[in-house]
């Protein structure tokens, strides 16, 4: 087996164990393989092992890979911070966007989404750890933003996403992810029912699954360590 095949199998086993421990079906947790900084060949190798959904953080790099791999039936998720001048490329090339944190970006994505394509599936990014260096709306801002997105016909609001601070403290990991789940529950009370919690990465996916993650975004555990830019 190739290294990517071995790594993918190991990640799927981690997801299955975490889901069992949480009393959840493993099938309810989707794996998004994060390919940022890795070449198209690595994406193709993961696809050959059955992986279909891929996350990217950098627009130009992602569009090059999407173009090169257009012959493969892949689902592309944009998961990085969104600059206003990149919204058109994102709207034209991706099926999912996880990182909307302000209405202006949602409006631009909606305007740029080609009418020949289905509505863009989107998540609102929430900064659950309050770090100034992190993207994401503040907890409490999600209801107004969700209502604004719901009024945009070329977007389909699916859920919430977060990237908490890295920590080996599993209890803190769970508290951060529990907050995102609670915000999703509060939106449901307000009449906005979502089906997606995008949370958990290579080092904390178990805590995320314990708190209800439906998508985990894993890069290094599949593709290896990234080279320093």
C-alpha cells in the first residue's frame, strides 16, 4: 500500500473509533482531505483510494489543481480566509465554502456564483477561541449572518465551521467544539436548521466528533508534514 493509502485507512479508523465512542454512526462524519501546499498528484493518489472531498486554503493554488484534475469526480471545499477579490474564483470553482465570516463576502459569492451551477453550499466560520489572529465571526453574530445568507438565492447555508486554537488539552478542545454545537442548536430554535458542523483536524478530530462534528478537515495525517513556505 502507498503511504497515502495507509494514512487514509488510519484516519478512517480514528473516525470510526471516535464515532463509536460517541454513540454515533461513522458514516455521519465526512472526511475532507486538506491538500493545501501539496501537488495535484497527491490529490489524485488520495482519489485513487476512494477519497472524493478535498479542502483547499489558497485560491490560486486550488484553481490550478481543480483545473488539472477536472477529469476526476472530485468535490472541492474552500476552507481558508476569503479576500473580497477572490470571491469570483471561489464561486466559480468550488462546491462548498466553509469560511464565510461577514455579509459582504456572502453577497459577493452569491453575485459571482454562475447560474448554470447549483447554489453554493456554505458554512459560517465562528471564532470560538476569540483569537485576534483568527478569521471567523464572533459567537453571537451567527444569527444575523445566517439570516442574511438565507436571503441569497445562489447560496445554501448548511452549517457552522470553526478552527480553535491548537491545544493538547482534550477538555478544552471539547469545550470549544461544544460551543459551536450549542450555537447551531440556538440557530435551530430561531428557525434556522442546519445539518453541518465542520470542525476537527488532524490533532483534535476525536474531540470534534465527540461534540457532533459532521465534517472533519484532515491534511497532515493524510499527506504528511507540510514544507515551510
